[in-house]
C-alpha cells in the first residue's frame, strides 16, 4: 500500500511564494529544507492512501484557512532559520 503526507506537497507549493516575499531569507537548499521541515513539524499531517483520498485532501487544502496556516508556518520557519542558519 502506498501512502503519503499530502501536507508535504502543499508546503513545498507555497515555499517559493513565501521566499519571494521575504527577500532577506536565505534560499539555499539547506535553508529551504530546514524551513520546510520546521513548518511540517508544526502543521497537522494529512496522510492519503488512495487517489480519492488525495483528491479530497486537495479540495480541503484549497480552503483559505488551510493555505493561510501553511503560509504563516512557513514565514515563522523562515524567520527562525534566518536567525539560526546551518549553511
């Protein structure tokens, strides 16, 4: 059985937009990975195991509040990583 955390795709989809807004944030590969990891650890997981589950989760993610939660966590993560870079 294949399963995945749909939230990973949703966070990665929003990452570029957040980094463009926060010009002072480092966008190197290490910092991007740290930002995504920080954000994912503070967002609820959305695991899917079927195509129908994937479609349902995508529809839920379109809701404004879910997108807002992701962007807020990414901005918070970018600030933390900027203050504590590991590169």
